[in-house]
């Protein structure tokens, strides 16, 4: 096996040593030559343009000027000392100023020498100056770091800068590695893929990403490294999917029996949409293959995912298996439980609930019934994954909003049966196509893209603070019709830093506008005890209060068909996805529903775009695409999914075509060479064997 110097610790790299090596490890997680070589610049500065001093203006970000040091003096005493040099070209004179490293400046910056000064120009006392300029002798030295038409800029930290590990130092260290060890870089993509997509070699890409000769070579390097990054993500995801299908057998649900038929024919309160029928059919086919199903259901708020999940769980029951449904919060778990009980009218099967608040006595009875097979469907929170919770024969697991659960939490449910149960994941957060391919690339995806018959699109309006009385008047009209209203605030109490209409002040305003006993107001926020929260929510659900004033705790988990108005205060402070989720709390009945977005008058461009999008469309998938462009994938998925999205080069918004190419390449690859046995795929097989903890393909029986 080839032993590469690229695996060498950075301690041994010229210019590093133990202290700097420790800093690089702590701040960037980099400890070897190869890892530093894969620390790419995050931007480049164009060093092709030179300015004259009389062309400078203070709005310029960074400039470079050729001139001579005509004088140099040290000014001030002790901590206030600085070196000021007069820098002159044929159009004028400016100051170069240093506040640190003064001895080095005094010893090395020479009068009468010709320099290139590079930095941010600042206007002071009618003259320009650059503080702590980069200085190079003119003409520039030749060599790989000399012809810097595009200067790489690297991410560093304050601690690194204090240890003299700034961007320029990183650049020099990487130059050392390229100079001495670039020929040890090995290709990791097969030749036929490089040829098909006209990709440069990995060695060339690494040289040009750090030291591009021009924009063309930089573009070739970026395309190669982006493709590689997205390709290996897809290879791992689709490998895992294939591995599961080869390794994990699944329960056979061959029978559509009495439970499914009775529910469908006599209990279902409405006709299924074509989208719901299509997804149920996909689940039905999955569970007849004898391999474990892993399917994601994407459906907008109110699209009917719960009914699809229930019919899938009844299918499991018809075939002698139990099912469970896991939700991220107690509120949502109770909502699901109540929905199932209502749909089943308390008949046909046994449904139970388990949460963190279940008493010891309740748990003891439930554990016994579950192990005896007397409970057909168990709904709950993460309490379901506790070791004490044992099923007699678990055949299907439904996970709602799976991004809120960690991988290990989900895996514990899979181990609750000898034959791994089928997995059905649901999300009410529409996921952009590129994100779904990356986050859930190992799952089969179903989309419920229709709303149930009779549902009317929610009308959304944007009102400014000056139109508040109009909003109150509209609220009174709707409440007079017997409807209910949500009012959502981003904060509980007043913040000195954020000038927002906060919940407590909002409640006072409500009570002034809607005096008791004419109207009842429920108040719900995240800092309340669970029991109080449940009590207030139940009052609203039962129609005992007409207005619910809340924070975003009601984003999921409250289903009140009689609520027809959602008012979101300081709507500009919310993300698009959150605004869409909040809006989805209304529009659940047959009556026309409304969403009112209240904001101040001063709005930034992104806030305006979010609000315009909300007013223009109810389509969650359109909204999710715009949200991805505004926020980026990391913010949308949160920390639970961040591992798969730690992309160094690729951007899921800008690089959709490359992502699709990478995924299609992997799909074609596995169609032709399931076990990666062909000689041309040996690099990929080595990658899989090295990176995955699962069994290598050649060991699968």
C-alpha cells in the first residue's frame, strides 16, 4: 500500500511546529499535510488591477498601489506608538500606518524602495491612508506564489492571527506542501468519469484552487472539486440504501385485511386525494418486497399525511404486526394520538400514548400490554426509544419531523424487533429538491402535493403598524362569526436590543381592545409549565377562549378547525419556513381562513422578499426553494442534519446541475456494477471500504 507523506503531522511542516500545529487542530480541526491541502480559500482578491493614489475613494474595499516610501517615522510613546510612512506615486502621496510589529517595520521597510502596497483605503484629514498594508517589493518575485493574479483568502480565527497564522501564512504553508508533495496526491475518481464530464485531475485541481493562474483555471478546479464532493456524498447515501436492501429483510405485508377495509369503507370522513392514494400504493408495494422499507413522505401543512400514516399502520396490524408513531414534542404526540382516536372513533384497534409525563403506573400497565400484543398502535415522544419499551412484534415505525431526532435515537427504534421494522418518515416542512437529494438521498421519497377536497387556500395579507386598527376590526368581524384567532409573537418579554411588539405588551393591548367577559384570551409560551400550556391550549381547542396569544410554540401541534385567522407580529423577524408553518395552523376547516403579517415600516430587501413570497403563494415547495436561496442549507436543516452538509466547495443553491450529474452518475454506476467489482471501480470500492462502518460489498451474502 502506498504510504504518503501527506499523512504526516503538521508539526513537521516548515513554519509550523508544536504550538501552531496545536492551534490549527483546535481552531480548524486540521492536523496533517493532506487536511491543510484540503483547506480551500473561501474567496479570492483580484491582484491584476493597480490604482493611482488620485483614483482612491473611501468606498473601495481593497486596492493595490505602486509607489515609493519617501519617509518613515515612529510617533507616540509606549502603547500609543505607531509607524507612519509617506508613500508616493506620480499622482500624489498617502500614509501607510502600522500599530503592531513596529520593530519589524522599522528594520525591514526601506526608504526609497519601490513597493506594492495593498489594503483598505481610509480618508482622514483630507488624505488617504492604509493601516497595516500588505507590502511586496516591485516587481513581484516569480514562482507559484508570486504571480498572484487571484490571491487566495483563507478562513482563520482571532486566536490563529494572534499566533501569526493569518491567511497569508496559511497560503505559504500550503505552498510548501504543494512544492514538496503534490505528486503524492492520488486520483480518487475513475478515468471514465473524468472523461465523461471533462474534469481535470485531482492534482491539477488542488494546485489551481490554491494558486489559480486566471479565472478559467479557477473555474475548472472548482467544478472538479464540487463534483467530487457531491459525488462521494451520493455514493455513500445510495450505497447505504443498497446495503439495507441487500442486508435487511423486511416484514411482508401481503394482506389488505379487515382493519384497512373497514376504516376505508365506513370510517374515513372524506375522499382521499389522488396524491394520498398514490403514496399509499407506493407504501403497499414497498412492504411486499421482503426488504425493509425506508420512505420519506413530504406533504405540505394540511395535506393529509396523518391519514396515510394511519392506513399504513392498519396495514401492519392486518398482517399481525404492531406499529408506533414517534413525534418530537408531547404536544404533537398528543395531537397525533387524538387524531387517530377521532378517525377510528375509538373502535377497530387499540391505540395508546406514551410520553415523558406518563405516570409510573401508566407505564407499567402499558409495558405489559405492549409486550402481550394488546396494543396495536403506540404513539409517543422519544420515550418510545427507552430500553424498557418492548413490543411483541413491531412491524412499522412512523417518525414525524425526523430532522428533530438524532440518528442514534431513530436507530434504537429499528432494534425493537428481530426483523427490522419498516420505516416511514413524515415531514410537514417542504424540502427543496436539492436538499432532499442530499439529506434524504438514501430514502425513497413520496410527495403529497394536493390538499383535501373542500380546503380553501389561505388568504395572506401584509399590514404595516399604521394599519393595526384595521387588523383589530377584522379580528372582531371573524370572532363575531364564531371563529377563533391566533396571534403569534417572536418574544415573551421586552428586549432592550430588539424593538419588537412583545407578547406581554400584546396581551395588554388585546385586553384593552377585547375586554372580558366578552372575549376570553389563552396565553401560551415556551417558558410555561407543561400542565399550564396544556390547559390553555385545551381551552382554545374546546372553544372556551376566542383568542390564543402565543410564541412559536404553536408552530406545530395545534389543530383547531374553527380557528380562521393567524396574525403574526413582527413577521419580518421570522424565516420563510417558519411563517409557512405558522400559517398552516389555520385553514383546517371548510371556512375561508386568513393570515395577516404585521410589520414595521422599515424592511430590508430579504424581509420584503419573504413577505412578498408569503402573500403570493401557499405552495410550500415554492416557498422552500426561496428559503434555501435566502438562508442556505445549514440554517434550514439545523444542527441535527449538519453532518451531511459540511460542504467545503459545493453550494446546493448554485450547484444543482452538478449535484444532479453526480447523483445520476452514481445511479448508473450501481445499475452496471452493483458490487463495485469491475476493475475501473476499484478506487470507489476502496473509498467505501475505508469510509463506511458497514460490511463491504464483497462480504454481503
